[in-house]
C-alpha cells in the first residue's frame, strides 16, 4: 500500500513538463519568502495552484492549455520548486494567506483560481478567508473535511514518514529546481504534518458565495459522497428544467480516473473549466 502511493506520487511529479519561456518566471517577496511565479498567455487572470511535492512544470500541459485563452499566473508554494522554505509550518490557512499576499504584491485585486489537490484546498481556504480575492474557484481533487478522504488514505496517513521518500525519485525531482537542494526532508516533514491538520469547514463552505467548479476522479482520494456533499453545500444538486436558473457551482466526475490521473487529462479539464469560467451552460432541448 505505502509503496503504491509513493510510486504514484513519483509518477505525478515526473509528468512531462511543458515548454517554458526563459523570461516567464519571476520572484516576489511574500510573507518572508521569495515566491516564484510564472505568467503565460493573455486575457482574464487565472491563478494556478499546484499539489503537494509538485512544481509548476509538474502540473503538465494544463497550464499552456488554459493559457490559450487566459493569462495564467502559476505560483510555487512555500518550500516547493524555486520558492524557498521558511521557519513556519505548511498549513492550508498559511497557504491561502500566501496567495492573498502574493496577489497584493503583484497588484492583482481579484482573479479566478484553479487548484489541484493541496492547491485546491488552499484555493478553498482562500475563498473562505479572502473572498474578495476570488471571482470563481476551480477545485480539482478537493476536500473540506478530513472525513471526506477515502478510508484507505485515512488509514495510510499515520504510517507516513519522511524516510519513505528519502533517496528516491521524488527527492531527485525536488533537487532539480529547489532553492535548497538539501531541504527535501524538511519539506516532507511539513507536508506529512499537513495531512494531520484538522479539516472541518462545513459551516465555512456553507457561507461561501464564490462559484466553485468541483472536479474529481471517480477513483480519487476524496470519496464520491464527499464531493456530492460539497456540491450540495454550495447550492448544487437541485433539479433543472423547472424554470429557475442553475446554481452557479458545478460538479464534474471524471471516469476511470485516480487522483494522480486527474491532472493528466488537460484537454478534458480545459473543456470543463473554460465554460465554467465563462458562465456557459449546455442548452436544453426544451429551449430552457
């Protein structure tokens, strides 16, 4: 079980990187760190937030796909890639506050946000803690409560240790971009601690007015029931064709898709994300 999950995470990190412009990357001071970010494309701004142990290149082809019609601003979180670590735990509120501070630092008042895995939960916390910053949120592989994780993953969390990653492909990938090539164990310790962080945000989610597109694989780390519950908290799950407009939030379940396969389907993701961001809905055959 442990070996399988570690191997899956390694495959995720080693996803083929997209071609990057030499002048796409910059750093800006955010909460005591030099946060690395890249800007691709033109149009309405869309902030992209990666998953745990990942970097901008590890997000694969979804960034250039979205940059065909948007100005994509992708960041690297604390201790990830070219952003240095600082003496502070990695928590979802901290990550959300970092994104808000980053937006202030580059002079961006509001934006749409797309997050995957850890980045999706940070995006959810951003919408909760800084709702004025988020126009619309796309949350892929998200949870709002630790009980929403698959039982197999919840059973696995107590067994996690930095030693299971040491000297392996994940550490090798980390060293390729890291500001501190010897900082992998410290990052792993913080990310394992993050898995133990309490999550019980139902009431916060219920109060959200931000439209959210929930994307999950049908074999994702979060259960199908949890994704449906999240959708209902956001006002979804009602019957259409009754003369009322559909809820602003949406739910998409990807077939035959595990957690690490969600981000590896850029064409499908784009086909779901762009209509949501543009407010487009499929036409009813009844003309409603």
